[in-house]
C-alpha cells in the first residue's frame, strides 16, 4: 500500500499544475470575460430556484431545484466536514482563505458549465436526454474532440467513486461509537469491513432506482441536514462568540504568513486550498452539469445561474462554518487528520456530545453523496459504451465502498485528487473554448428578461 501511495502522490505532483492553471487562471479569465455577470444576478438565480420561472413543458427529468439539490448532495458532505479539516491539517488555518478564493472563482465556472449543459444536450443509446462535459465537448466542439470527452469519462470512472465518503464515514462511526469496546469484541478492521458492507447495501437500495429516485431522496435529505448542521455550528459560534473574529483574523493572517511560505511553500499552501475547494464544490470538475443537463429547463443561462449557487452554499457557507469551529475549538492544534479533527472540535464545543450529533449528520451527508456520485459514474461508462452497460457501474461502485472502508485516508485522498485533477483538464478546456457561445446566449436572455419586466 505504501508503494501505491507513493506512486499516486508523485502522479498528483505532475497533475497539480495543469489543474491549477486551468482552474484558477481559466476561472479568473471567465470572471472578467463575463463582466462579473453571474455575481450581478445572484438574486435572479435564487428566484429561479424558488420556481418563479419554471416551465412545465420544458424538456428534462427533474426541476432546477432538484438538480441543484442533487448536485449539492454530491458536494455538501464529507468534503465540507472532513475535507476542511484535512486542508487545515496540511496547510494550517490560512488554507481556508484560498478555499474561499477558489469557491468565488468556481461560481463563475459553474455558471458557464451549467449553461453549456443545457445548450448542448444529447441522448444516450436508449434515447434519454443527457447533459454534461462529454456532450458539450462532442456537440459544442465537434466529433473530432471526442478523445477529450473519452479522457474525461475514463478519469471520471475513478473520480466519481464514493471512496473518500465511505472511508470517512467508517472512521466517524469507529471513533464515536467505539464498537470494539462497547459491542462485539471484533478487531477494528473487521468492524470497518462490516460497516462498509452495511453502507454498500443501503446505497444499493437507492442507486439501482435511477435518477428520479436519487433526486427525490437528495431533495428530502440535503436541505434538512444542511440546516441542522448549520444550526449546530451557529450555536457553537454564539456560545464562543468572543473567538469568532480572532478565528477569522487567523485565517487571513496565516494565508499570507511568510513563515508559512518559507516552511511549507506558498504555492503548496495555495494548491492545498484549491484542491480541497474543488473537492468540496466540484467547480471546474464537470460533475454538476450532468445533473443540470437533465433539468426541466430549455433556457441555458437560467440553469447556469442555478448551478452557480452550488459553490456559494457548499463552500462559502458550509466550509467556512466548519473551519471556524475547528479553529476556535483548538482542534487544529491536535495531531489529528480528517474527520477525527472535526469530531474533536464538535465534542469540545458541544458539551461533550457534539461528536454524536456530527455522526448523525455525517451519516446523512455520506449517504446522499454516495447516492448521487454513482449516477455520475453511470453516465461516464454509458458514454464510453452504451446505457445498458453503463448501469453496471453501480455494481463496481458498491464493491469499492466496502474496500474504501478498510484502506487508509492517504490512499483515497491521493486517488480522488489525481482523478479530479485529470477531469478538470478536458472540462476546463471545453468550457473556455465554448465561453463565447454562453456570452451570446446571456446577452439574448437578459435582453428578453428586461423587456418582460
């Protein structure tokens, strides 16, 4: 396992820079190229999600709200809770600043990719409407660009595995419940294996039901769990109000700490923030357009604005609150990593029982993420083969849940980070090349909106 970890770590080093240039450089270009349009119409995006502009006759399988909920379900989860802790452990509190910057840029990237998901929709071998990078690459750029779409899908078959989620949920259960001490006297490995099997069985009941079932479950689970989580975090901040501002100040000061630059490497710090932000909200990754491409919406710009809300909800809100609790609790000073650090922060700040509450929230987030991630993988395999074969991805997905429960955090982190970096490359190339088409559509859309108001 150590040899495999070393190989994956070195591969990440090579993939980091193309990913960084395309994600941050490309995102900044899009922000200026759009004249900050997505940010200026934030309120209009919220009105769309509330259903003000819904069209019952539009093509698609789910509403914009359901598409956003499903996309957020895949991103609001362990990436926000343990991913933030992982970032702080490796880069210090200052890494949160770079997570914010990446999220703000990511909002613009998601506006463009969400718009393209409707603009260039296709059909699978069963004649069902589909969207996503593979379709806007082949239809927007042309058939000669199909190798780029193929590359995206191959990387996606690894990137969309729920291994990080399964690993961190298992770690949560073992650390909070301590089953080997309180229940049957089994080794920790056997308990993790058992938890992985149970998690795989539960996931199977939903993912084999298809998109509509996934969307319904995600829409029911995600808003409630996000509100409970935010409620718990806000309670912690109210109870420790005197520490909130110092925590925020620490984030800003450490982001530009010259000692950090010398000892840890400034660009290393920034890349940790970029990678964890991308893992958190998936901007630039190309995953969310697969859901948004199936929205009951024939207006690309409208769906792009809905998609833009994802990074704001996921990273600007949820990740920030998680970071503040970790910092004000002092958990970031402990020699812990991932979910264990966050559990310690909640246990410390919520009367010694906060870790139990977090375990329940993590369970809901983990399941919603697993439900939605499997769908992404099915779409990738379907594009490479056909829709019938694509469904078999779910079997592969379920097996890896069991394996992920017993492997190390380093292994699953390296695997997902590498896959994500490779997926960003083809997706961002396509988004940048097709951006002019989105700008033309935006000009038309807002001209119509102005006339109707």
